[in-house]
């Protein structure tokens, strides 16, 4: 035997279902949105760190550039090199002391500078390092090719650059350096005359060397866990990296070319099977590209448990509250309904003394009160008439049961509307309001003509309910001239034709249905049209409807009422063909102005 679920169980289950699905969707969206917001914020923070590091280093290196430019017009250096005899050992030593003092004044205050020198083919001025002949190095050739412009040479291996194999395996303090170099063509303004070095004087090359650890210090401690970083010149030579084995080598990964082309920004990539965020920015001074590679997991590792826990806690709390509310509401609805059902069963069995206790003054209380009074009335009628009038009495009782005051029906709909609002069911509330308006409109005693605005208002309520039922399968448009609102027309003139379009014209359509209600005046006529883009009808069906044979009761009734009220001055015509929709044209005389 099939088991019937109680009304309370079905109400409770439906409420839980309607609550659980939004909770699940909102919880998932909240979790994913939170993760995205956190990830994007962390990505922005890392990118900002890269930019700030570049700006900080650029600020320091610009000062070195400015100080190096000041050497061009240094009077002491100009006179020293213009008059220096490269073959005199004593002059070279004296010049070395003087050059060292000058360079010290310009560059000793920079803690990141390891060495500052002037290279010539005959002597190295300044701090002495085991460089052999530095003019044979790539650093020197790069400076000469730049022609006086400051050039930043990326980190190099000291032993390999200057041909010093004895230092290749030693852990020396100056193993990895990067340098700023430029050719110094001294000049001096004397008595408004610019003096330059003599043609035969060799122009020295300024070399400012910095340990590559100066670049590493920018990133150390400022990046998220498991982050990697690279500083690359335009040829992808590694100037600095968290992996010391990469320093001074060419970084050959193909994806780095896109970063070199873009210059600055951030990208999400998959490297080594791991999702990472790559933030990069180019130095305005050196032209080198700083790249930070951060795994996404490390950015949100500490926040994921917090987000997950807060989402679960929120979901559990809201679910518990929803269940409690569902149980309470179902009880409030089910209890009076159950009492009323039991009393009605007793009344149906002939016990008209059955009473339902009224414990509240709300709509349910008034409903139960109405039932008690109704039962009293029925009992009185039963006792007042003879058995010979039993059949008549039963008919009267049935009439009483059917004739529950329309006011009671509106009150009941109002109760349901307020309950829908309390449960935040706005769509159901709107449908109940529309249904109440429609019932009020159609339950009027007088069935005379109504204004066009009243008819349109009723149609809007009807369309709202039908669109909810058919899940917005169709849309409605009005094209009515304002003059028509001054006239009256029979009540429910458009409804049967619109209903026919929705139920039959759109039955094979999932979406895209369109109903257009038009109205205009022409001469002594008012012309109303109801057009749809449904499947249409063949000629035989159109003829049957026009003759009243295949038409619905509503269409026949409406057509008859129009002809009775206006006679031969009014007409209803149908134009349709399969696949091309249907056009209903209603012509009424204009002499029925309100």
C-alpha cells in the first residue's frame, strides 16, 4: 500500500529543500569568491614588492650615475691625466693616490659598492684587485662600445671574467660582482674656454663594482614562503637569484621571453606542474628584469583553513536556524489545518456539534471561527427541517460550503501572501497578489464594459502568473495609442485569445514566444489586435474557430458577448498559417466613449 506523506512533512521537506540549495550555492560562491579575492590581493602585494624593490635599487643606482657624471668635469682628474707620463712609475703611484682620494669622495659612502677604479692600458687606478689586465675583459669592451654612456654589466664570475683560474674554486669575497662602467672623457672650463684632454691622452674607464648580494638583499625576507626570484639582463643573463648556481649564466626557459617583451606586470602560469603567480618589473636604470615566482598555494595556505572553517560554521548555523524555523512554521500551519480537517471529518459524518478551539486571533483563528459558526448554522438548519426536506437541506448545506464568503477567500490569500513574505518567497507573494486581483476583477456582480486600463491591469496579473508557470517561455508587448484609454470594452476581451496562444501556439517552443497587443483607431472604428509568433494554424482550424466549432468555450463566449453588445458593427477575425503565428483582429465601434 502506498504510504501518504503528511502535509506537515511535505511542507517541512520542501522548506528544507528550498533552504538547502541556496545555502549550498551561496556557500560555494562565498568560498570561491573569498579565495579569489585573497589570491588577487596577495598577487598585488607581491607585484608591489617587486616594483618597490626596483624603485629602491634604481634610486641608489641613479646616485651612482650622477656621481660618475660629475667626474667628467673634475678639474683635478683632468689635469692629472692630461699631464700624466704613463712611463714614469713614480708619477703613476702619485696619481694612483690622488685618483683613489677623488673616487673615495664620490663613492665611499655607498655601502653596496665593493670597488671603484679607473682602468687604462698602462695602469689600474683605485682599489687593487687580482684582475691581471682588465682592459682585456668583456666589461672593458662593453664600456668602450658605449662611448661615454654608463653601462650596467650584469653579475659575472670574477675568475672567469679576468682569467684568474687560481680563484675559480676559492670562496672569495669578490667572486660574483656586477659593474657600472663608462669611458671618462674629461673636460674643464677655464676662463670661459672648454678644455678637453689632448688627442693623444688615453681616456680612462670608470668601473664601479658591486657585490651581487646587494640585489639579493632587496628580496630576502620580503617575499612569501617558497617564492623564487631572478634578476635578468635583456640577454637573459642572471644578475641575481635565490639559486646561486644560476648566477652569471643565461636563463634559457622559453616563457621568460614573454616577460622580457612585456616589461612589467603579472601572469598566472603552470611551471613544473604547479600553479604559480609570476610578478615582474623592469628597472628604469639598468634595464634588468626582476622576476618573482610564487606558488599560489603558498599565498593562501594560511587563509584557506580560516575561509573553509568560517564557511562551514556559517553554513551549519544557517542550516540549523532554517531547520528550526521550518519546523516552527510547519507546526504553526499544520496544527490548525489538522484541527480543521478533523472537525470537517466529524461534520461530514453528521456530528455538527464538533467545535475547533480558537487559540489565536490571526487568519487561521478567524478561519476556525468561521468554520465553527458555519457548523452552528448547519446544525440549526438540520434541526429545523423535516426529513422530508433532507435532500433540499443537503443541497443547501453543500451550497453553504461552496459559498464561503469571497472576503474569506481574499483573507485566506492574504494570509498565504504574508506567510510567503515572512519566508522571503517574493515570487510566490507576487503570484498570490496577482491571483487575488484577478479573482476580485472576475467576481464582480456586474459584467458590463470596463475601461482599457482595468483590462490591461488584469492582463498583467494574468501574464505574470502564466510566465511564472511556463518559466518565461514568452514575452508580452503593448502598442496602444493613448486615445483608446478613453473608451470601454467588454471585460476579458483579450484573455481567451492570449490563453490560446500560450497553451497551443507556444507548446512546441522552449523560449522566444512573443505576444503583441496592439490598439489603434481608424475612422469610426477601434481596432485591437492580438498577435503571436507561435506555431500557427492551418486554414481548416481557422475556419472551425471562426464558425464556433473548434473554438474553446472562452473564445466562443467572448465572440458572442461582443456581437450581443455591438451587433453587426463589431467583428472578430483570425489570420494564421502554420509556422507563421496567429493574428486576431477585433473591431469595435468608437461611439461607446466613457
